[in-house]
C-alpha cells in the first residue's frame, strides 16, 4: 500500500506543478492508477457510469443556483449599501468602522455562500473608507480576510452542499447547524477587534451620525435583511428543500437587484457567465474526485490509511487535533472543494468511529476549509485583498495571523462543546 500512496502523491504533485487544472489532475491520477493496478477493468465504460451517477445527484442542483444568486447580488453594488447601512450603527463601538468588515461579511455570507465573493464585495468599499479615515491598515485587512471566511460557514454555503453530497448527509440539516457557529465566530471577531483597537490606542477620524442617518441605514440594508430572514426562516421551519431554497434565493436576488436599480441585461449576462464558469469548475473537480475516490477504494488505500491511524490509538480529541493540523497543512496547497472530496472517504469513517456526529464533522471541516482561505500560498481571501491593495503577501499573513489563531481555537472549542453545532438541528 505504501507504493500506491507514494505514487498517488507523486502523480498529483506532478500534474499540479505542470499547471494542470485540479479537476483534470484528479482524472489523470485516477486513470493512471486504474490502468496500472486494474488493467482488466473496462475503464471507459466504468468511468462513464460513475461520472453520470456522481454528477446527476438531485442535491447538486442547488449548487449552481446558489452560485447564480451570489453573482447576481455581486452585480447589484451591494458593497456600498452594506457600508452606508451599517456604518451609522457601529461607529461608536470600540473599533468603529472596522466592525463593518465583520457585520457586512456576516450579512453578505448569508446570501452568497462564497468566501472569496464575500471578501471582494465587502472589501471593495470598506478598505478605501477605512484607509481614508486613518484606521490601522493591518487590522483593516486582517479583519476583512478573517471575517470574509464566514461565507463558507453561514448558510447557504456552497462548501456545505459539496460536503452533504459527498458524505450523504442532509444539506438542510448542515445549513441549520452552521447558523449558531457562524454567529458565534462573528461575535468573537468583533470582540477581538474591539480589544485590539483599544489596546493600540490609535485615534482615527470618527464620523458623526444622527438617528435619522441610522434609520436611513436600515432602509439601505432592509431588503437584504428581508432576503436573509426569508432564507433562514425557510431553513429552520423546513418549508423548502435546498434546491427550492436556492431557486427562491435567485428570485429574491433578482428582486433585490431591481429594487436597488442594479438589474440590467449586461449585469445578468455577466452574472450568468460567472456562474457557469464557477459551476463548471466545481463540477470538474467533483467528477475527478469521484473517479479518484473510486480508484483508491478499488486499491484499498483509504482502508489501509484508516487502519494505520487507528493503530496510533489516538483519543477522540487528539484525533481531531491531528485532523485539524492535517487540513491546515493541505489547505496551504488545495482549494476547499478539492480538500473535501479527496479526503472525506478516509477521514469521515475515522471521526464517526471516534463517536463524532457526521453533521458536526461537516461544520468542523468547513472551518478547516475557512482556515485554508487565509493561509498562503493558496489563500484565496488573501489574493482577493492583494489584488485590491497591492500589499505584499507577507504583510497580509501577519495581519490575518490573529484571526488564524482565533479560528484554530474555535475549531477546538467546537470539538470540546459539540452541542454548539448540534443544538439547533436537534431542536427542530
């Protein structure tokens, strides 16, 4: 088994170093392994049947719809609306307008499902405003990169859909399980910003807002809050399936864009093209991972690795710490979708055998993927901010490092107190 594992790693590294797309790299590794170790397998016919069954799961229909909803909202210039709506309410808090990064990311996460999109939309408006008012640049970009990861945790989440399909878990239950951890993590971010800003003693320009400004701000964010309330209500009361919820979300995004005056044929065309490109990319990764997982299953590699880890006789908590370190490490080189679909056949049986709930593990692995969004060299949130600010990656990682530590600690907290995740789904 050792030679099969080494060959798999070497092949995958060779494909990636050759700048081959991740999805095609997964196909290449799977085809090579099956051709070498299972030469009698009718490879083409088997691959066709496997890909058809893996890509036609009904639950996957929600994926392109949620992506389309996010892209429609991106074209509606929601960033300015979030800033003008939230700024009057947070400016008097310790940390002032820095909290718009967290509050804006939390709101947009609840309608986008994407970490990179959340970071881009919120940062497009907040970073210039914060710099103009003299806020600490390191805390500004760090809080944006950290809170932007909430796009994966607060439902509806694209990563949760992928986990639900791969792990055969209820997507609706995963969505509900992410609500409390998402709000709690946002609260911890706000608390850290308040403490860090107070300790620094930095004085920046403070805008003054009247109560009339605050009520105007509520009107700015009111339509988005209504859309979020509709999605969350339908989730909690089980009024719609994930696919129905996604379709309703697209309709809500269209209405919201129309209300804001941002609904144009050009914008819709841009949103459609972006959604198709993202969905195709994810579909290719899912298909390649399905074939690779089947190939590794034929060769018995997941079972062998699980057996070796079991021989270590790790306690449940040590197993979780081990897996967290493992996910942080591979998250430096792979995107979240690839991480989940490639590792789940090995890691899920281990955590279930250790007594952890599969829904809980879904939220845990989402947080691990969130951490990968802010770790170089493949930290997508850092790339998004770098493209807007031109700051070196070393500065960005130093800025986001406190939020990196907060998220590591939060993952351990969920392992110690799993009811933080499981309480709300169990109350339905």
